[in-house]
C-alpha cells in the first residue's frame, strides 16, 4: 500500500501524471473463519492486536480496501479540492538479507528508510508530532520497529518520550496489502479533525521496548 503511494508521489513529482489514485486491498474468503494459534508465530492468542503492550503476542487478520487521491498541492488548491493532508516526502527500501529471517524486519533497514523519508521531507525528528507505526503487536516486530525509529530519529533529535506513537492495527487488525494505506488514511483524518486517537489494547508498555531511551510513548488517550 505505502509502496504504491511512494511510486505515485514520484510520478507526480516528475510530472508524469496530474492525478494519481493509490491504495491497497485485502479480502479473504470465507469471511467467517478462525485460526490455530501457535506460540511464537504472528497470530494473536486471544483475538486482539496489542501493539506495544506488555501482553503483545501477535496480530489478527482483517479485511479492507483503502484508496487515496494524490495531486500536487498547488493544483489541488487552485481547483478548490478538499486537502486532508500534505505528503512532504516519502522513501522506500528493502531489508534484503539483513533480517533474521525472510519475513522478519531488520533495525538497520527500517532506520535507513525512516531517516531518508525525514530527509526528503526536509524535517528533523524534533518536528514530528505523531508516528503511525506498523505496530503488528508481535514480540519480534514491535521492539525492532521502535529501535529502528529511535536510531533514525537520533540522527537529528535528542528528544525523549514526548512523541506519541500508535497503530491502527489495534482497531482493524492486519490488512496485509491494505495495511499501509489504512495507516495513511488514519493520519490524514487525524490532521483533518485535529485529534490524535488512542492506540487500543495497551495496559502497560512492552518491557522489551526501550521507550525510556526513545523519543516515543504509546498514545492511549484521545488528545488534540
């Protein structure tokens, strides 16, 4: 989903298109189904995604479709379009062989792409008011993601604990190919309404995540 958005943004920047429609879809059949929990695998033992929580033990699958319409800002304003959000910059890469397994992420790969996105956007880690994370709620993924974000942000900021972080997967589950676009739409609506919603199912921070040395804290209450 976000890779498609990145490519659409590049197409607009290069003048190859005037309007781009980007999105993702995940629909699994049958709709009413279950799964067999296996310790250490990606799926949750209790049917809830508890991203960044001390009980985080896996994610749950979801179904959905998400689409955004992208235009150069000047064109959108000239035509009177309703602008929900402005994408200041984007980046894409691949972990390649650096993960501990084929499907596992790596700290280095994630840190590099986050740092590149910040640089392309022309902002520092101190400028960010919220991070919508991948946040699968898995014992492996969440600690790696926060460690990578911290490494990327530490290039430009020394802030500690004041940047809220969350994951829409705590609401919708993991939408697979539509997961990225779901997070993007969530942030666009946050900007539209001027509110940061809580990340659900969080009782206490995951002790495997070093939040105390990071710029982040999990947002658990609605705030402006």
